[in-house]
């Protein structure tokens, strides 16, 4: 498609990057720009609209992050053939096929045998799904009290929503605008990156070690003036890294210095998705930056993904805006589900079941991690149910493991930047390939599993070892 054809379809009344991207997005979504169509070059469109090439480039980048167009190098930019499927490219890349395998270590979900039984809690929940008013308090007072007593820092407001991703999505929508930069972990959780694409935000990746982001790397990334920082304080997905209190204090210090020096107005969003099964203690930057931290605690890993409940705590004004917007959608999280969670958090047998799960995951994590290190695979010590395994070739490893009846998750969707791209805190040179292994699903014989994983990790795509 040439420039004249494109400008005949789009008014381009707003020639800011946001306006140009919005006009083109409407054309793609309506089907006026069909999948596979080649777009004009940046310079051609810039000259026609009387703007700088940088303006068009920013619009193109936003459309690419949203999954609507793709660059094919010198061949140009094209409307994606799967654009109609939506922008969640990485999340779709995580989806595991339904064909059975001997051992599925790809899903990142808890072992169902280690979840507390719901029968006793269900038997104690009211038989009536009754609520006095649509405007009633969205959180059961008794549940709010239990959450507040267990919160890792003082929070002005604590509410519940429909899972961690719901909480993080609603928080980012309140604090991130089109074109903003957001600091993320590298590697990180793929749906977070998809969310940023959807918002038209730019992910600023920061490499992590066994204790999460390094303070120096974070300080370097803060010079890019982000509006938010998105991190996982414990059992980071996919690496299993957990922050220590001293690391949290150092990260908070780096943020405070950047705020004071550059006048940044930013929010830290913490996803404590594995809190109750983590072997590390509660940790949050909210201890040091209570007016800038939104802490999210999910109960999916500990009590079951289908409960769909997460708690959100943070500054009253921000949490209030989140809930006000939510009242115009789902309104509140089912009070029946809240009652079940309250029962599970206070019943002795359920508490014991979660504690036993935490011990089992620790044992499985240590057994498989030690076995892999003994076989020359340098996995780092991890918390929670996942570990991040370096491999010679991601594709070859997936094929070799599939042949052995084992499925793991490919590492590519977790990467906030491609190899060779700028990542604050990353060592020089190529970072290599990785896969994510859900250790929590290895119920028995970790040595044999490690044998298969280690062989596949060393396998070369062209064959041989």
C-alpha cells in the first residue's frame, strides 16, 4: 500500500504518535487494513504528514507492541496476520497443547494434590448468595481484618479483586499512559509484557539475580524516567528468585534517590503471587515507600487458581480509584468466594495443608535443583514452584524433552528483550537460551527427571552434544 492509499483511508487529524497509532489501529481492527498489507515506509509517511520520522517510528513501535503490525527488516512493516487474535502474543505463546505427556512441567500451576480441600469450607458457606446492596462494602469485614493482620507493611487500603492479573491490570491502567516507560524484570512474566503492549507503554528491562533486581541496574533504568516499576518480590516467575529484606531496602533507596534527584512520580507494583507457599519471609518495598507501593497478594498457588481472588493494598487514593473504576465493571468479587477464602485462611486444617505444600515445594525445588547442578546444569537456587534452566538451544531442548515424554515451557515468551538488546544489569555478550521448568509438579524420582533435563539442555539443534 502506498502513502496516498493509506491517507485516503485515515484522516490523521491528530499527528502525534498516539493519534497516528490510533487511526491505524482502527483501520486494522475494522479490516480496512487487511492482514499482510505492507505499510508505507517511515520516511514516506512522515513526509506526507509533515512530521518527523521519529514521530512515525514511535507510532509504529506502539502498534508493534500492541501486536497489530510487525517489522520484517528491510522488507518493511506489515499488518500482522494474527492481529485479529489480539495483542496477547506472549501469553498465547505460553499456552501448552492438550496432548498428553508423561510429565507436564510447563504450566506453572500448583500441584492439585497439595491444595487444601474445599469441601469443609463449602459446607460452612451460606446456602444463599445474598447481598444487601449493590453499593455495599466490596470486601467482607472479617476477610479485610485477616488480610490486614497478615500484610507485610502498613497499607492505607486493602481490597480484593479477581486474581493477581486483574489487580495488576487495573493498577497499571490507573498509572501508565500511552508512551510511558515501565521498568520490568528480565526475564519476567509474559502477561505483564502483553499488558504493557496493550497500554502502548515501553518495557524497560532490568536483569535479575537470585535476589531480584540489582540496585545499580535499577538506578540506571530509573534515569529513563519511568512511570511504574513492576516486580515480583518472591518466587519470581520464571526464575524463582526472592528478594531479601536488605535487597528490598536497597531498591527502595535507589527509587527514593531518583525521585529526589529527578522529581519522578512513579508507582511500584508488586506481584506476590506465591506468598503463602514461598519459603522466604514476607518482603515488600512498601516498608520503605508506603506512598508509592501497590502490593498484590494472590491465593492461586496456595489455595487454587480457580478461586480467582487476590488482595491489593496500597495508598488510599490509588486503591480508591481502582475500585471506583471496578464498580463500573464486575463491581465486587463474589462474597461467596470471599467467604470460602476467609474459611481457608482461618481453618486449622487448611492452614496445615498450605504449610505442608510449602514444605513439599521446598523439597522438590531443592532436590531437582541440586540434581541438575550435579549434572553440570547451572540453575540458580530458586523459591516456589518454577526454575529457569539454561540450555544450548530452546527449540532443540523442547523437541528432545517431548520425545522423552516431558513438556516444559519455552523461554522466549518470558524475555522482555531479545538477546543483544539493551538490558540494565545484564552481563556482556549473548545471554543464551532458557526454558522454564515447573518443579512443583515433580512428585517423585527427581534424579531421573534431572537426567533427562540435563541431556536435553546440552543437546545442539544440529544434533550431537
